[in-house]
């Protein structure tokens, strides 16, 4: 299950497997499922990741 984080009044969703952050829960869940099943990251998913300072 993805983790929700609020920063600067914006909500982000974190993949608990790799730690990448996303603006929507659906993409974070896709990332987390992929990471858990494949033990790797998928560049088609991670291209939507956002950098948190």
C-alpha cells in the first residue's frame, strides 16, 4: 500500500518499495506492484516520478 505525504500543500504518493514519489496514487500503486513483483523499477512508470526536496 502506498504512503501518502503532504508537502507544501500538495499531496504525493510514495512507492514503499523503491521510495519514488508520484502525484497520483494510481501511478504509485503501479510502481509498487511492479517493484514488488519484479524486484526492479520500470522506466515507463518511473518517468512520472517527481523529485521531493
